[in-house]
């Protein structure tokens, strides 16, 4: 964006915006380029985030695979690595320490411009204390995840969040939730279904909550769920349910489901999908929409296929929701690849966004790196 746009968006005086821009240039976080003169007075220089300005390490802890990637300031996500870790079979602290060892390696590779580590876990986390209170897929109860990671990664800034909430943050800011006021995201994993609601409350402070959406009961006479209740939503709409409905056989993965859907489903398969997944899923969706009042519902993971496959049915069922009848509620597929990793990265950049000088200045000084990456191009 141009300097003039940045000043307008920040809603501060020209001199305050000028000081902030100078500081970001000095820290090497942005670049200022002069556009070609168009003969209408002095052009406003274009400000761009520098890919090499800063980075964070993003990590998604799963049951058997943990994914680690580097997310740069300009939004590029690269160096994606999958680490095989059988977390449920390990002692909780031991598994967090094992994840930390891989993260430390990556932090060292990124170097002094690494400003944080963002970790996603598939369960409940207290965001204030960093304690994972209950993560059923990993077999964790009251695990001090953030404390352990901070200890293992020395003074690195560490954030830990629930996977669905992180995916929701990414979609809200960068994907299918852009321009929504209050967005509900539901994501089907290989095992389990997560949800989160994100939005802007008054005062521009985000009002974000993770939900145990997978445990909304859609049929009390249904099969027993890992949480102890019967007929929970995730029994009907996670990866296992898709594999079953499409008759893919034991051992099939979410990737196999996506491949089957992409190859095209015949009428029988579509009927099975509607009966076994779409009907119970939309029953849960109506309750969630009524309780939470979103203006947009974003479906992620395998659920992202549903609006295209069963769009008509979703609209019909949503008409049973008093909220959806009174307000416009759109149901759309997620847009981002790696939404969870991008959300974890967004979270980890928060200290840099709050106070760039404190987040990166000290690290660079410590590392003996000159803080002059962003030399200001002379204004004419
Ligand atoms: Zn349940």
C-alpha cells in the first residue's frame, strides 16, 4: 500500500505515521519504493512487507504427524516438514519436549529474525495460562504446554492455540471470512470435528472463542463418543464418517476421501453422503447457528466439500434456523490451504505487531546484526 493509504488506515497524524514508517524501515521489516512519477505532484512511496524482514515457526501437532513450517512476514509459508510422532502413546511432557526439539532446530535455521513460535493443538487450551486442559486425541489433561515450550526454546515468544480457532483466525483475516462480522468455522479432521467463532466486538478487540462443536449432540440414541456422550456431531461428520459413508474401506485417509470426491460421486454415493453425513451435520449446524448467531459459516477440512456437493440441502436445512431465517447467513468453503498453520503463524507474529522494536530490535542487537536492512530510498 502507499504511504498515504497507510496513514489513512492507521488513522493517526501524518507525522506519527511518518515516525512509525521510519522505525519499520530501520528494523528492516518493510521496503519503501517510489512508483513511477505520473506528473501529478510528489508521488507517495509504496510500502511492502519484506519477506526477509521477520519470520515465525508455525507448528500443527497432530496425533501421529506434527507439521512444522516457516512463515515469513510477507505471507509466504515454506520449508514445510512432516515429523512422525506418535503423541498419544508418549507421556505428555515427553511429547512436548520432542516437539520442542524440532522447533528449536527450525528456530536456529531461521536465525535472529525469527520472532516467535506458534503451535496448534487439537483440543482445549486455556489461552491465558497456556495449559492444555483436555486434548482427547492426544490423551492430554492439564499439560503445561506453553511453559514447557518456553523453557525448551529459551526466550522465544511462544503462542499455543486450538487448531480450529487458529484456522478460523486465518480465514477471518485472510480468507473466506473477510468482510464477515461474526464468523463460525467448522473443520472436520481425520478424527474429530472442531469449531470456533471469531469476530470484531466493539472497540476493535477480536471476540474469539474455540468451541467443542464436535460434541454438539445430534442424536441421543446415536453411537457412544469418546467424550462419554452419545450421538455427537463428530461421529457423523469427521474423516472416519466420510470414509464410512463413501465405502472406502479401512485405512482410507482424508486425502482418499478428497480424491474420491474430486473424481466425482455417482448417485448412490451422493445419496449415502446426504443420508449419513449431510442430514446429521446440518442438524448440528442449525443448533450452532441458532446459539451463536454468525453471519457467515466457513466449512474447512473435508466439510469444505459440502457446499458444492450438497449446497441445496444446506440451504434448505438452514431455513429451519430462526437466526438464518431472520438474518442472512451464508455457508461457504474455506479458502486457505494450511489454514491452521497460517493461523498459528498469525498468532506468533502478535508480539511483533504489538511492538516491532521490542520484538526484533533486541534480537538483532544480541545477534550483532546491523539494524539497517530497510534503507530508505531517498524521496525526491
Ligand atoms: Zn462427544
